[in-house]
């Protein structure tokens, strides 16, 4: 992690990874739970979508932060 970047970016990345991992875990459990299979698959899809959204948002924040830092350093020269 770059020391200048806001801590929120790391938190969003962690939350995204955890949500994707939870979605993967729910998919694995869905193979054994016959009665709840549809619910578990829908929950896994939702968790995966949330995780990917968090990861995408964190990536956008990194890009915007890097652009802002570059423009600020350019103005200081």
C-alpha cells in the first residue's frame, strides 16, 4: 500500500475480498445443502456482486487519487 493513499481504499479492498470469499463459500455449501440450494446460490451471487463492487470502487479511488497526486506534484514544480 502506498503510504499517501487514504485508509478507506484498503478497507474497501478488504471488504471486497471478504465478500467475494463469502460468496465462494456459500457456493461450496450450496453443493451439500439440497433444501437451501437456491437461496444459497442467490446469496452467493449477491455477495460476489457486492465484493466486486467494493473492489471496483476501490480501484476507481486509487486511480483518482493517483491522478490528483500527479496534478498536485505537477503544479508544485
